């Protein structure tokens, strides 16, 4: 029995209307080699859309949770860029929260759940082995604050550059201070912030030395770490 696969992509929101609760964007994009060496090829969703979309069998979910559908997918098509969707968000706490989190830039990942039906393996001109995904059975597209694989920004925090990490922390702190989300969503944001701050805490500053030719302690780095160690005391 084939396993469900989760793939994560930049959220690529095309338009967002808070008043009408309409969100449009992309669940997936074409011809990018991901962390598994897989490439989603244009056309891989054609059959599953034709067979399942009209029957409402492809869902738009919150955090891959089947008990929390975000809303109704009104449009799901392949175009030149990727898998395009238009959705009407439901008037639920997590539906409204998702709209606000999109607006605030906290959600910037989409994740799709599917079973691979057809694929081929090949080597690129750089002698890199890749798998081209030709056909899938699509179950859902999710808005996520944590990616489904350890290499994505929300679980593989060590993949951040220092600047990306610092920018993400500032964004999350701002969202906690100024956001008007539900308690459950605040918990998710605080959990992500806690993991990031824990990562910063693990970065030991360079120890001072009296040797002239040894690296000196980076005072700016020490101050930065002290600053982030206090971030949870909001």
C-alpha cells in the first residue's frame, strides 16, 4: 500500500481579502528539486483534479488536521506556475485565524498531502539523481505554520541563516504582542518562538582568550544572545 507524502512550498499568496474571506494562491510550484530530490511536473495533478475535485474530495485544511477544514476550494487548476487555488474561508476560529496569519506573514508555507501514482528516476547533467513526479492522487492542501519535513523552515530551524532566524523571531514576537488570534493559535506561535529561542541559547559565544592570535570574543554576538534569551518574557 502506497504511503501519503507531504511536500512543502512557499505559500505564494496571490490575493487575500479579509472582508470576503477569500484567499487565492498556490499549493505547489513546478520544476523545483526539493529536499528529497523530487520534482513535481506540470500535469501531475490533472487526473486527480478531474476525478476528485468536483466531488469535493480534495480538502483545504489547517495544519493537516482533517477535523479542521479551512474552507471550500472553489477553484483548483494547474497553470504555468503551479497548482493554483481559490478558496472561501469558513467562519470558524481557525479559518479566521488563518486569514489573519496570512495577512501578518506568519503563515508562509503550504503543504500538500498525496500518493504518488507515476514517477520516473533520472540523473541530471550534474549527475544528480532526481525523481520526476508524473501523476499523484491529491488528498489535501494545508496552510501550515510548521512544515511537514525536518528540512523546512518551521522544523529545521538550523537551516535558517542568522538574518532569517532573527527576522522570523521579530515577526513572531510582533504577532504575539499585537495579534488577535485564538488561544490555540497563540500557543502554536509561542511554541515556534520557543524552539527558535532555544536554538539561540544553544549557540555558545566564543570564549575570551589572552592569546594575541586567537579569536576575540564577539561582544555583539553576546548581546544578541542575551537579547533573545529574554524574548519569552513578553
